[in-house]
């Protein structure tokens, strides 16, 4: 039943109140016909007796109270899906923006999706080789995982994401995979970068893009990740493909939510973001995963820029509480020319434990990363101490750890943007760096692996040498 | 009563307001819309009822019907609970998947207990026996680990007229009881409203420890059977792993694990892993003592609010049988946020951080349902219910309203520090900030069952750690060189306590669980080393040589010694002696 009204009674920010309605349902799709002929889309946020509160995706500027016609469509927001979406570019609401033909749908799907039954989930445990040591070796990504990149403005998160898209593979398997890319409020230039990169690497034909650019309607961004994930679910579970979803920039998405919340005069949570931000983000992020008896999978890599590089800002904070780890980029590593500037200490992949080890990567992987982490952490502590007290304050052992930390950053974390390291290379590199230490320091590795991997590389280089090349931040600048 | 029906006037997210609801009571269950979504009345004003709906409300609108049930939100209790996985309102997720597929659709109505399955009921009472509320009339072996007691449900007491052994479904009568005015049939299943604590005869002081196999917890910050604990920490600091470790290795008879607004994969993890792990006591799969409640973050927020009550009611039911039950709620912050969301939609006056003013009251009520009790019925059973809640404060900030409200009621505080987690020191429980108010309670038990001096060892080790923190301060100011050799030894030993004892890898097949005797042996060895090294230094040995001893590596590896080879830990003492004595010998030769 389609219902038309001309009874807009109030407009506030992106919201519009329509009165005298009947039979309107919560979350119903709305079309707004302006006198100019323009048609906008909206969605019912609340219905109270005969008043419907509507959020307008393209904003309310120019909406005319007496003359605009409001049509309630008796359905939620749906997008058309078929395999033809591959290679296509849509706007933030899922309408073609590449000049191509309309999609002839296999099915129409509501973009809100439904919660996956936790009992239907398959645990993600297949190692994805990204070719980036800081990820594969220390923060291993697995298929079906949600692993965000926490970045800051000006840091190369787009390049890291593009490198992952280019290089990601599951070893020993030939499978169909696809990329779904959802952009919320990124610049034209950034969007161009991704499109070009996908096209050079040949990924474009297997990619679906949903683009909402910086100068496009902000409220539409609320729909964009949902549309992207709906497409991903279709490709993964209806077409059996392995889908990598990149969503950028979640910070813009959250700001759109905040705008709606403020317009509704809701009691704000921290920094003005709505109290339900956690639940809202989770309803997006949790759509990723694997399902029992289904071939496909959805791996999710949301990107967000942390305001003021602050990890405790509500957006990264709540994201971290939902995702299965995080990759954090650091400005100080960027300054040291470490590329990609992945700060491995606060970064974490929580699903790594089930994705690594014998038969997946290598038996020694787990012990090795524990040792590398411990060593790097202690080296960074020594570095701090050195900054405060000077080098003289460091013990011999501290100096050794400091040296290790520097080598670790320069050789292990840092690698070329087009360097695709195999997991064997990454692991061996780790053992090589551990040659620096005497055996008693390697407590996190069990004996048999020490014998097998560490001794093999010809231990004994563990003499403590004076550090010549102090890489403090000032020096490298 | 004639069929009544209300009409929706407002829909705002999970909150629906309906009129024509006179006759409904607070917390009554209602069915909303033509799809009969499940909801609960949470406010009444005249004939207007505000209803929180446990399913998504998209597509619902004014004019749609609301059907009252006049029953409070309740759970079904009886055989079939163990090994189940439920959503927040006790709908079995495995059956939901069988019936509607991989996604949870709306309007699903499946009872909590299987109506078809037959269980073998064995009477423990006979005709003519007098029974009352809580009396055990028989039992049902449910799994190899759990034999359920069948208890007389509320409202019934009198004389057994008939009771039969045999295979029954949960809704077939197993006995008849003659009360004052009539004869009542008894079934294996009973119902209980989730928001009301189940009754008991008396609360008892807690006295027994609840060992967890986690060294930092058992040795330094133990929890007691019937006790309460909280684990606050920023994301990724290890709350869920601690809760899982607890569910796996704690010495409880029954585990109720509530995934409250957290990740779907974490529930899958439990479902996959628990059947494979075996209980150290019985050798049976751990799943056979476990009930899971999974209302993950993407499932409806109102059902998340209900999930902790569903879980704790099931827990109390097992407590009433005389079991020691441990309940984990991961994470109570998500429960509090669900309360906040509903409260905001009700336009209630907000308290701190937008949480409703009744937040601390609800939290206190919840933890108050824990405890050690003398149960109802005619035999003097005691049962206990321990509750461990994780808390996810924004930015890890402990001044958060949920943390503060919880700390006012719980007795154990395991404080997780992100600094430790970054350094991969797990469990990232801060040894300086955490506390347990049960240390004295369990002291005697440890002295008797583990080692006479266990408590003193723990105290000595803690002193060294505290001393280490002081020394670290000094180092930060003036550097390590200013330390005396004996201070350097303290640093070395404290490091060993941290790395070789407190650090425990949950994913290592041996390290994941440590018995109390092994904990005691490990601590004893480290302290033995300390004493001996001190002596040796007094005899003139140099601290730098001590720091390089090969036996330190042996100490570091003692955590990997299997439980059945514990004598190997003691043997390291011999190596300590011989290596240390070599140091003074060379001194003398010089
Ligand atoms: N005892 C442990 N042994 C080894 N690794 C651990 C241990 N505890 C935590 N970890 C590591 O830390 C990661 C994060 O732990 P966990 O998932 O428990 O964090 P959390 O505090 O529950 O985070 P969130 O609040 O986001 O749910 C784990 O995936 C694991 O890699
Ligand atoms: Mg957790």
C-alpha cells in the first residue's frame, strides 16, 4: 500500500516530521517529491500516533513545507542483487553511478540484514597471507575476521588497505574471491586512488564499489556500509565467493549518526555520539564471518581515522570492542620512515591463534611471535628510558634490546609497498633477528623450536656490541 | 477472561507503546504485531503500556495489535538445559537454525526445553512421603557430569500420592502430590520468572575457594565459591580469555556462560572448543557441565538486557540442587548499555553518563543473587553461585559508572592493564591494583589442602613485586647503576615472578591450567632461588654472575612441566644449589 501525503509540519536538520499519516511503519522507505521535480529518499525513524519522523538521506535543504509530497512505500530500503554487480560502481544508497544499466536483480534484499545465528557460525581459522610481515607474522589475519585499521589523518592507511587487497591470498587454494568497497565521505582523490589500484592489479572486475564522496549527502553514509555488506552477503553466501570488504572511513559514518542523534535531541553519550553507537557499529561489523556448510566468507577491514590520533576516542574505542583486533598505524614510525608504519605493540589480531601453527603457517609461529613481541616491547621500554636518562643509564641487556627494537622496525616491519613476502620469509626473518640474543633471553620459545630454527641459523652472534646508530626521532628527520 | 488486545500507538526502535493494555502487569510478556514478536511490559500508565521488544521492530507501526499473555518473562527449568545454547530469552539457537536457517528471523517461538526428548527419572522419595517446596523427589542423569535433581516447584507441599520411575518427557507427570485442598501433578519441568531471585533457606558465609587453574588469580586474588568478581579492562586486554579460562578450568560443577552483547565468533569458539577439552577431575568433556546464553552484539538489544537474568535464573536453579555453579557475564557493560538505550527511549531522567538512575541498584541486585546458600527442601543441602562479570569501560577508564557501581558490590577486582596486554603479559591482571577480599577466607583451606606456607609464599612474592615497583621508580629517576646488588637481586627475582609465574599462556596445552600444588611448587622454587642467591651474595658472589645463571632458564620453563611430573620442579633446587656454589668456589680460588 503506497501512501502519499503533503503534510510536512516540521523540518530540523536532516529530519522531517510528517503529520496526519496512518498505517506508517517503523523503518519504512520514504520518497520525497520536491516541486523542482527532484526525488529524495528517506526512512522512518519513529512513528508516534499519526506523526512520522523521517530522516532524509540527501538532507532537507530546499524541502518546501507546503509543497513537498511525501510517499511512504510500505517497505524497507532494499537493493537489487545479481552477479552483475561485480565490476560496477554504486552510490551510497546502492544506485548505479557509473552510467551503466540498472541491475536486473536475482533478488531484492533489505540492507539492514538479519543477525547471524551464533550457532550457524563457523570459526574463522584459515590463514590469509597478506604478504605484509607486521600483519602475517604478528597480527595474522584469517578468513572471516573483522580487522580494522586505526589510522590518523595523513597516514598511509589507504595504501596499506590497497596492498592487502592486492596481495591477500589463502595458500594452496584456487577460489573465487571478490572485493566490496564501501566509501563514506572520502575525497574524490582517495576514491580515484583505490579505483586505479584495483584496475592495475586486475581486481576491478571482481570489485563492487559503493561510493559516497566527501561532497555528497552526509546522511546517505548511514546506508552505505549496510548496502556494501548486503552485497557482500549475497556474493559470499549465495554465490560462494570469498569476499574482502573494505569500509572507509568509519569516522565519517559515525559523524552522520551523530548528526541524526543531535537532531533528534537524544541524550548524547561521549563526545556527542549517541549511546547506541556500539550497537549500531556492531550491527554492521558482525555481518562479517563464516557460516557452517557455506562456501563463501566475508572478511572485513574497516578503516577509521582517529580524531587527534586518540585511541580512546569513542569511534576507535567502540570499534575495538567489536572487532577481532586492530592494526594501528603510528605517526612516529611514519616519521622514522618505517613503511607501512604499523605499530605492532597495540595492534592485535585476536583470531591469529587458530589461524597459525602447524599445517597453517608453521609450527614455530606462535612461540616466535611471542618472543618477538616481548623483545620489541622491552626494546621500546629501553628506548623510553634512554630518552629520559640518556644512554649511560641503560644496562648491557637494555642496549641489546634497544638494538633489537630498531632492527625489528627497520627490517621486519618496514617493507616495500609492492613487496609481497611469503610467510616463510616472514618467519625466517624473525629468527634471524633473534640471533641477537643469548639463549637464556628466549624464554617464550620452547626448546625444540630453538634447536630447530634458532640454532640452525647459527647462533652466537649474541655478543653485545655498542650501538652506533641510534635511531632517535630527531636523527632520522 | 475474554481475549483482550491492545493497539500500538508508537514505535521507536526496540520500544513500542500500546493502548488498551489495562490488566497487564509490569514485566508481563506480550506479543507484538501480526508476527507476534516477543516483548515485555516495562512501564504502565493508565491503559498505556511501554513495551521493550526482543526482536527487530522494522515494519511495525501504529494500529498493529498487541496481545497480552498476563505471564511474566520466565525460563523453563528441567532436564535439557546442560549443553544448550540459548538466546537472551531462552530460545534454543540450535533449533532456531534447524527451523529457519542461518539468520535469526522474527516471530520465532520455540520452547527452552525439548518437549519430545525422554529422560530417565529415578524417584528418591516414595508414596506417603511428605514434601515441600524445594524437596528433591528424584533425579535425572543428564550428562556424565551432571545429574539433575527434580525438586518440588513453588506453591506445592503435601504428601506424595504416586511417584514412578521411567522415561518421561519434561511435560509428562512423574508424581502426584496431595496438598491441603487438591491433588497436583508434578512434572520435571518448572517455570520461574527471571527477574525474581529464587528463594533459599539461608545465605551462608562463603568459605571454600574456587580454584581456577590461573596462577595470578588463585595465588594472589582468589575467588571463593559463592563469591563475586569483576574484570574491567579496555578492549583487547583479555577479559574474554579470562572468562573462558574460568569456564574451562574453574572447579565448579556447573558453568553458565552469558555472551551479553559481544562477538558471535566467541560463542562459536566455546561451542567448538569445550566439547574437545576435558575436565581435569572427571576426564569428561567440559561442555557436559556448561549452559551457554548467546545474545551477541548484533542481536536485539532488549533481549540482551534480559539475557543476564535468564542466565542467573538458570544458575540459581542448579544452585538449588546443591551444585557449585559459576556464572560468567561477558560483558556487563553491554547489559548496562541496553538499559541505557531503553531508558533513553522511555525519556527517563538520565543519571551519570546517560545511564538510568537505577543502574547501580540493578547491578547490586544482580550480584546479590550470588552466594553460598542452604537450599530449600527437607535435606540440608548447600549450593553456591559465583558470579564473574566483565566490564568494558570506555577507553578503559575505571571512573566509568558501570565499573564504579560494580566495585561497590563485588569482592574481587581483577584489574586489566593495557600496558601489560601490549607487552603480551597475559593474563594482564595488574598485581598492584587488583584485590580479593577472600584471601583470608580461603587461607586455611590452602594451608590444609595445598601447602602449609602457601599463603606466606604468596605474601612474600607480593612483597617482592611491590618492592620492584618502588625500585622501578628509582631507576626511572636515576638509572639502574645506583642500585645496590641486593636490590638488583630483588629485581631479578621479581622479574622471574612476573615472567615465569604470573605470565600464563591460555593457548599453551600445559600452561593453560595449573593445579594449586603446581602453583605452590613453582612459587616455592622461585623463593628458594631468592633465599639461596641472597646467601651466596653474602658470601661474596657477584650479582651479574647470578643474573646469568643457566638455572634461570630452567626456572623459566617450569610452567611447561606436566602436572604428573611435578617432582621435576623440586629437582631444580639441586641445580640451583650446585650452580650457586660454583660461584663462591671461584671467588675463593681468586
Ligand atoms: N591468558 C592469555 N594467554 C594468551 N593470550 C591471551 C591471554 N589473554 C588474552 N590474550 C590475547 O589477547 C587477546 C584479546 O583478549 P580478549 O578477547 O579476552 O580481550 P577482551 O578484553 O575480551 O576484549 P574486548 O573487550 O574487545 O572483548 C586474545 O585474542 C589473545 O590473543
Ligand atoms: Mg571480550
